[in-house]
């Protein structure tokens, strides 16, 4: 299953926005549910690791470890990096998230392209219903976080 969400940041520099992709932004973007505890955040370059614990009431703590498997930059034009799940919560079998940040005139367009697989149909529906809204809220969160101009 896959989905894509695009967020528009007005009057911004692609390089400044990419520089803001750090632990503070990662924490700011975290959804209200499930609660997340960051274990490790190395950054957005190839080989970096991002590790969190998902805290869902009534369930054992779920580990989610992703590795940045690809990073590409054209300074002044675009930055793109991909994180792939290495250790995933029980309801996910595969995870790939492509982050693309590109200059469009005086503005920046951030694209979150998500692909995931689940072991069975029900977790796929559950995962989609949990993931899509949490990524959709990023549209407003990115705009609030990156106030330029």
C-alpha cells in the first residue's frame, strides 16, 4: 500500500528547510497517537539510523528502527532521502519513506511518499488508518515549523 502527501512552505529556501530536518523537527512532527520515545536519531544521510519505541496502551512496547538508505542533494534545487524499516512494529512487514524537498520558485514543496506492507489485510487497513492522518497533519506542522519571509 502507498500514499503521498505534499506540503507547501511559502517563501523558503530548500537548503534552509533541509537543514531543519533534525531531531527537533522529528519530535515536532510526532503524532499524538501512538506516543513515541526517540531512542536514536542520527540524521538524514545515508547510513544514519532513526530508532523509536511506540507506546500503545495494552500492548508491549514496539520498536521501530529505520535506516537512511539513500540521500541525494542538488543544493539550491532539491534534497531527497529514503528511510527503510529494519525493525518494525508487529503490524508492519515492510516500510519505505521517501522524503523530497524541492525549490519551486520562492517556495518549497515537501513530499512524503510512503510505501508499506503488512502481514495480513486487517493490519494493512489499521496501519493505513493510523499512518495517513498522522502524515496529513504534517502539512500544517511543516508550515508552522518553517516560518520564513
